């Protein structure tokens, strides 16, 4: 039972540094993550080596063995000669104080392990996983033969008594070392492959997003441009068009061009939403201005527009971006209500350390399935929408430490609640603060 416990403990000394290397290096997203971090390898291999020496495996009474040759091999092969020599020196410095005969034998053993490791170091990174596993097996066999030879020399020179049991224990010990080294190399290579695959997947996903975005832009802009081209051709062919028809065609052309401009603006907003210049914004004044601005749009649909806000509401944010958020949500509410009897209401108040802005309407409402998909790119309930307005809105609010919540039922209207942090500071933000609050 104690033997099994000692073996598991030694295994943990080998595997734990490998897992740590994966967590602290291979899991990162930077471009040079697949290059070996020699500093982390050297430190982890040195610590692992010392732990293996301090807590050896007791094979039989007073016969000890450890897996210290494994971190030594890993430091040489994966991080180079300097790392391997540092790991070796750490072990020697720890062992140098008791100058006894069996420690001298152990020094010779370490030197043999180091020389064998050096033999595999030069071409190690050129090998594939199968080649490295084969090389680690060859290292184990070579170590077994060298230690057997060492035992034979000790026995011939009568330096220490060597029995058949000693040879058997040596074989079992090196067998455990070979198996553990094989597992360690397999784990390292498996984690490296996973990291490489993850980077490839991320790269592929980015390319896929770019291609989808480009295809979507082309598709959305092509439709209004096709309409414009058709009307321009029609006006060119029909030389004697009545003035009212010319005006109708010109209005339609302008409408489609405005639509194309709106589509491009949405995509540009989605691409550049992360660049913010934050300042102290009087939210009450901003909402009142927007109420005046959007009232004309509401009047076109005979929609009643009501705005109630508390005084002295302030937020820290990008005024242009937040204005875009409110326009997107208010415009959606106006377009959702019926042409007759439609009502859109804005309420804003301070609650604890936040400001809540509720934009409600008595429109058609939404189902639970539709609510769940709000904010997804390209998802829209409009006939001519890009599905990017709410995506941009969600992103802008996230960058302002805020959020939006929708509550809706079919045929009962919708309430959109926007929550933003309350800004209590009284002083205006100076140039330095503006630079400090630029993100991107």
C-alpha cells in the first residue's frame, strides 16, 4: 500500500508541472504560444526534480528509487541545454552536502541521464509525436542498459554487494520510469496539439465571420442598389416622363440610397462600437432632446409619444453611442405600434446606484422564442431590417457596464428596460480623463 502511495505521489510530481504549463502558457491566446516557454519549463522541471528526490519510492526495505530522470529529460529536450543544466545543477546543489559513497553513485547516474538527454535534444523539436514517443522509449532502454552496466561494474569491483534481487528491482524501477516518461511525453504532445487545433479553430472562425459579414453586406446593399439602377434606367429610357412620375422615381431612389446608407452605418457601428470617448452626460436633458427629435417620426405614424424623466440624472459614457442606443430602441417601439392608437412612453428614474430607462409601447408584442433571439446578429422582425441594430445596442451597453432587458407578450406590447450606472461626480471630465476613458 505504501509502495502504491509513493508511486502515485511521484506521478503527481511529474504530471502537475505539465498541467501547470498547459494552464499558464498553452491556454493563452497569443500568437507565440506554441513556442516553448523555457523559463516556465526550467522552473517547473527544477521543482519537480527536487520533489522527486525529497520523496522517493521505497521499493523494498531501505531500497529507494525516484523519477527524477523524467523532469531532467523534459528540461533538456523541450527547453534546451541551458535549462537542462540548470535543472541538473539544482539537483546536485541539493545533494552535495552529504558526501557519502551512494550519493556519488547517484551523481554519476544523474550525469548519465543528462548525457543521454543531450543526445536527443538537438533534433527533438523536428520529431512528430510518434517519433518523440519512440525516442523516449529508447531513452528508457538506454538508461536501463547503462544502469545494469553500472551495477555489473560495482559488483566486479566489489564496491558494494549486488544480488539478483537488486537487478530485479532495478528492472522494475526503470520500467516504471519508462512508462511514466511515455505518459508524460504523450500528455505534453497531446496538449500542444490541442492548443494548435484551438488556434486553428479560432482562426477559421474569424475567417468565417469575416466572410459571412462580407456576404451579408454585399447582399443587403445589392438590393437597394438594384432598385436604384432599375429606376435610373427607367428614367433614361422614358424621355418624356410626367413631372409627378419623375418626382416619384426620384423619391424612391433617395429612399433606397438612404436605406443603403443605413445598412452601411449599421455595419460600421458594429465594427467600431468598441471605441468610446466617455464624458459626464446629463441623461435627463439627452432623453428630452431625443423625445423632441423622435416626436416628428412618431407623428408620421400618428403615434402618441410621452416622456417622463427625473431631474439630475447623470451617466458616464459616450454621448453619441448612447444616443444611438436610445434611437434604436425608441424607433423599434414606434414601428411596433399600430398606426392608430399607438402610444410610446419613456420613463427614467434613479434606483439605488443605477438609472433605469423604461421604453414601453402598446404594439404587437413578441413571443418567448422571439424574445430569446433578440440581439443575435442578422435576426430581425422587420421586413427590411439588417438585424444589426440591437446587436450594436447590446454591445454599446455592455461597454458602458449597462444592459437591456425586454419584457413582452403577444398583443400586449413590449417594455424595454435599459440600466446604466449612476454617475455621481459633479466635476466635468478634463482632457486627461477623456484620454483615460478611451477604450478600444
